[in-house]
């Protein structure tokens, strides 16, 4: 369960990075 949350957090961070770059 923690690995799934970590993956979602990583995906969300990538999305934010792409949005703000």
C-alpha cells in the first residue's frame, strides 16, 4: 500500500514539475 502511494506521489510531483516548468 505504501508503494502505491509513493508511486502516486511521484506521478503527482512529475505533473506539478511539468505544469510549473
